[in-house]
């Protein structure tokens, strides 16, 4: 019974810590991906204004 009680909090902590890391890495990848998209969008808009 004691081993089961010790395993439950460890499982909860291990579940919460990678979730925060996944959010952080997701934000970093989102910023890295969005920068070229914004540059291409600005270039597309300036290309239309020239015509």
C-alpha cells in the first residue's frame, strides 16, 4: 500500500513538468515559424502596392 501511495504523487509531478516544457517549446517553434510568414506577408503586400 505504501508503494502505491508513493507512486501516485511522482506520476503527477512527472506529468505536469513535461507539459510546461512542451508549452515553452511550442511557443518557441511558433515564433520561429511565424517570423518568415510575417516577412513573406509583408513582401507580398509591398509587391501589390507597387502595381
